[in-house]
């Protein structure tokens, strides 16, 4: 029996596939390469020393999904596939609702019709909205999202909760990621954003490598220790290991569970800049810019539920996150080669 990984060629998916293969699972990857390159699949094979099947397929393609479920013995699905750029989602809301929500509904219909009722879903801390006070706990109210991307995550959580209420043969884990950064220790796989990065860490590493002139820090007048925004950065390999625990959990129960995957520690933008400079030995010029719309001052997790129920805890610190990001950036200044 295999685990189907949708979006497995992407940033978090590729790291998770390696940890699943290392843990002895058989995997099948599905991706449409909207935001990833084929080369990441070669590198998953190289780093794990293991082979796997791959389907180039869109999660909105019901016939394509049926073909996979008919031909493969699939026990559970880890569902990463989706669009994730906050700014783009404001410009293209229909594409985001179609891809993320339409795609997830089609995937779940195909799963149901083929008797596969175990799913781990990539949700986000963004579902906590603007009004909760950190540390964020899973039982806090969600909603009040500030952009279509965030709203898709909130709505998919509701859809999956309704699905479980209607049929408790399902087993569902909703994983709320905080801010994944870092890369595999080898420097062979990592985050490969298209165009100018939206997120802090890829922006910093592209300034450090000389592709961008200067980091804009979005506001230094927040109510935080140094005035810059505070987030819960988590090493992508720790996040990947959280998925191995979560998939074990869904395969062993018929429940719906929600888990924060974060470290529980908040760092400011300036903390990250300084840690990156130290880890890389390279300067990161920055200037203070106006606040970015939709940003909040502080967002970090209470990760104790995942520790208690999954036996999972993030182990890698900020220094390692920066070192590993830098190794990936330095060794792959232009990301993965084109297909
Ligand atoms: P990513 O873009 O690197 O990976 C997503 C993968 O899904 C890509 O390979 C893309 O080609 C594929 N994909 C997109 N739409 C598809 C479709 N319709 N059919 C098939 N494949 C499709 O993103 P990531 O950072 O690895 O994020 C993975 C998941 O985690 C996403 O759902 C994202 O929203 C969620 N998430 C990410 C973050 C983050 O900061 N990276 C934070 C919270 C949640
Ligand atoms: N920041 C800058 N300059 C930049 C980019 C970011 O100062 O060029 C600051 C932001 O203002 C914020 C912090 O760095 O204070 C982190 O910003 P990111 O864009 O890296 O991350 P966010 O916390 O805004 O959001 C990310 C994802 C969301 C996801 C959320 C929680 O983009 O999709 O983490 O998982 F929902």
C-alpha cells in the first residue's frame, strides 16, 4: 500500500517525500508542475536512494485521478497541491478558489469513490486570522482571513470537517504550518520561488547571493521587541517529519485532528536578518519600508498538542535553518535547472 503525495514536487512536498521514503513508506507523487520542476523528483530519488511512481496530473482532473486510484493501491493521501501566493490570490481569486477548493473537492470525491478515506491536509496558520493572540492554539476561533489564499485554507478546513461529520469512516489531519524555511542538509533540494520572492527567507537569500539589491523590511513600528514582525519559523525538514507522524496517525484511527506545526518560538525580521548574516558570513543590506497590508505584528504557535498526540517536536534551531537555506541558495543560485 502506498501514500499518494499531491504536490510532491514542490518545496514542502519534496522534503516530505524524502522523509517518507527514509521511514520505509512506498510513495506515489502527483504534480502538475505549476510551481515546481521535474528535477526535484530526480533529486528526491538521489537523496533517498529509492524509486517511486510519478503521475503528471492536475487534482482537478477527475479522470486522471480515477486512473491513479484504479491502478495503484493507495492507503492514504498527503495533500500539498495548491496555489500559495498571498498577493497573487488577491489578483486572481477565481484561480485560487478553483485550484485549491475545486481541486480538493475533486480529490476527495475521487478518494471516496475509490474507498480511500485517509487524508493529511496542508493548512496554514493564516486560518487564525488577525484577532487571536499568540501563542496560537488549535481550539482558538478561526476565520477572519485577509486574502483569498487564506480563505481557501479556512474553507477547505470547513469542507473536511463537514466531510468527517457526514462520514466518520474518514480519518483526517489538518496541519496548520507556521513559517517553513530552510532546506535539506545536502543543499540539493530547497525552495525555488518563481520571480521575486514574497516571503522573507527566500528574499533574504536572494539579496545575499546578489540577485536582489536590498531587503525591504515591512514596518519597524509594530508592538514587538524591535518593532519588526515576529513569526514562528520552522525548518522544512522538521515540518516534513511532522507529516510522517501525521500520516501514521491517520492510518491508525478514524478521527479528525488538527495540529499546529511550529516551534513555539517567535523571531523578528531583524533576528532573521542577523542570524542569516552570521550563518552565511554575507551582508544583507536592508531598508525600512512601510507596513505590508494584511500583516500582523506577532504570530507563533503553541505546538504542545502535536507533541502530546503525535510525539512530534521541531528540533532544528534558527542557525541551522539559515545555514541550510544558504547552502541551497549558494549551490543553486538559479534554483532547479529548467526541464
Ligand atoms: P509549492 O508551490 O512549492 O508546492 C505545491 C505543489 O503543488 C507544486 O509542485 C505545484 O506544482 C503543485 N500543484 C499546484 N496546483 C496543482 C494542481 N491543481 N494539481 C497538481 N499539482 C498542483 O508550495 P509549498 O510551499 O511546498 O506548499 C505546499 C502546501 O503547503 C500548499 O498547499 C501551501 O498552501 C501550504 N502551505 C505552505 C506554506 C509556506 O509558507 N510554504 C505555509 C502554509 C501552508
Ligand atoms: N517581510 C519583510 N520583507 C519581505 C518579506 C517579508 O519584512 O520582503 C516580513 C513580513 O512583514 C513578516 C515576516 O517578514 O513580518 C514574514 O513574512 P512572510 O511573507 O515570509 O510570511 P507571512 O508570515 O506573512 O506568511 C507566510 C505565508 C502564508 C502563511 C503564513 C503562515 O506566506 O501563506 O506564513 O504559515 F499563511
